[in-house]
C-alpha cells in the first residue's frame, strides 16, 4: 500500500507539472507572438515615416539620401521594401514566408499597417510612397521565439520537483500506512487467539486513530467475553457436578442399603429439580441468544403482573423466613408496552434472586419515573460492591457478596437482561435506600398510559 500511495502521489505531482508546464509554454509563446508583432509594427511604421519625410525633390542629393536611407533600412532590418501597383500586385519579390494574401494591399493603400503570424514567422508591413509616387510596403519579419529556453528550465524544475515529491510521498506513505500495518498485525494476532494484542495509539483524533481504538475495544470485548465464557463453563460444570454428585452418592447408598429410602428419595428429587431448573435456564438462554422466541407485545398492567407473580413466591419466602411486601399502586395505573408472560418471568427471576441474598425482607414495587415505568425488587442482603454493579446481569458472574441460600440456577438475571432488552427496556443494579441491593427494570409506557 505504501508503494501505491507513493506512485499515486508522484503521478499526481507529475500530472500537475505537465499541465502547468504546457500551459506556461503556450502562454509564453502567445505572449511572444504578440510582443514580436507589436514591435515589428512600431519599427515598420517608424521607418516608413522616416522614408516619407525625405524630401521628394527630383534632385541628385535627394536621390542619394533616399538611397542611403533604404540601404540603412535593408542593412538594419535585413528585410525588403515591396513596391506594388495601385491594383495591389507586388512589383518586388516577397520575403520568404510571407505571401501576397498576407499583405492586405487595400489596407496598405488606406495608410494602415498590416501584421500577422505565419507559423513561427511574425511580419508587419507599413505603407509608404517612393519619390516617383509608387506605393510600397516596408515589410519586416522576425522569427518568434518558441520559449525553448523556458521549456528547458521547466523540465529541470519539474525533474527536481518530482524527486522531492517522490521522497516526500515515500515518507508520507510510510507514516500513513504504519497504523494500518499495526492494525493488521494486531488483528492477525487476535485471529490466532492472542486477545491481549492491542494497536498502539498516539492520542490523535483522526480516522486511523479511531480505527485503532475500535480494534482495541473489540479486542478488549473479546477478551472479556472469552473470560466470561470460561467462567460460564466452569460455573455450569460446577452446578451440574454438585447435584449429580449428590444423586450418585445417594443412589450408591441405596444400592448398598446404607441410606434410608425416604431420605435418599427426598435428596435425589431435590437435586433432580435443581438440575431441571439449570438445564431449563440454559435452554432458555440459548433461545434468547438466538432470538428464537416470540413476544406478544401489548398494553400490560404492571401492578397486576407484580401482585400475581409475588404471591406465587410467598410460600417460599415464608419457608425461608423472609417477609415479602408488594409496594405498587392500584391496578391499571401503570401500563407498559410488554409481553405479560415474559414480564412475569422477569419479575419472578428478580424475586428469586432476592431470595438468595435477603436476610429478612424483600420488597417488590413499581413507579413512574420521567416518562418510563420502573419495576424494582429490593432485598436487605449484603448489598453490591461498586466493582460488581456493572456485571450483575452477566451469566454466572461471581460477585463479592455471598448468597445466604441457593434458590435459582444462577442464570436468572442473565435471562432478565435478555428479555428486557428484547422488549425494548433497560435493567440496572443499584444500592437499596434501606441497605442491601435494588434491581430495576425500566420499560416503555403503553399507549393507554400515554393517552392518559
């Protein structure tokens, strides 16, 4: 690419020099023609006037004087005096390169000076009369300078300019393509699995710097995704291995008659349900990732969904010794554009997560905030560290706070994020006003709410 840039820049400079050089030569040639013709006109008129001023007496002295003048004219200009008849027919040989048609004898008889250019020869003819009254034309010719010297200097200057342009273009090409070469090297390393590769940036604010920052952001995102994937696989393996170990242990104990059948059946049933929830959530996430699900978006009463979903968790909360409070306004007050079944799933996952960490209280509520409807779930657990807040909705993210009990599969918040994103909403985590953690879902108001 450096070579192509260099060749392109040198070609552009060469083209500009050629156009400028040819244009300059044409202008020089045209100006030289004009200057030569004007000079010849002045000289011809002056000399013809000088001849006319010689006394027209038919004396020996006048004839000698006229003869000397003509001789001086011919000597100085090395040109000819052309006599012609009143009918416009020349009596003397015409200068080389000037034809009878070039000399407009009608204008000469009227006292006008005739001039022109034939190829590289400029001419000027001034009218006059001999002592005997014969009209003549003093014809001066001169070769027009073609600007050959200027062309030579233009060639020399153009060659020097091309050398300088080549050096500058090569240096500029290397500097312009260096970020691209660095980006190519970094992307090659990323493609081979080295996600720590980065493109050097110099703090500039141009397109190449933006490209470098984009590649670095992509590499950082891939590196983080790979870490989360590794953590996800480890967590899934652990969550699958733990219940499988319990099931296997109690199954072996039953086979060896070392465990009570009722106790073993209870543990095996509990661990099987745990496995079922985990596998179900994994399948749910797979469908969400592939967008292989449909949404029945319509005006949905948030308060109705919250009350019905929370009531379903009240027995589990009482068993865990946790109070469950619903703080929502009257029904039909808060209406959002959402899928009611998926919204119920979102609320259920939030409450299930709160049960993992709550010490003694869970609160579920909804409120209108700045044109949006927010659904929130509070728990009075250990809260969320600032470093963990941005990762709460990642799959199997290991937060610094430790759950008091294991209720769900650990994938509930990831499912919440995917579902809310599909419905056009947003999720966030923050500290609860009463201590602990608060998870918030913001949804678009429905058409009925906007009309109200």
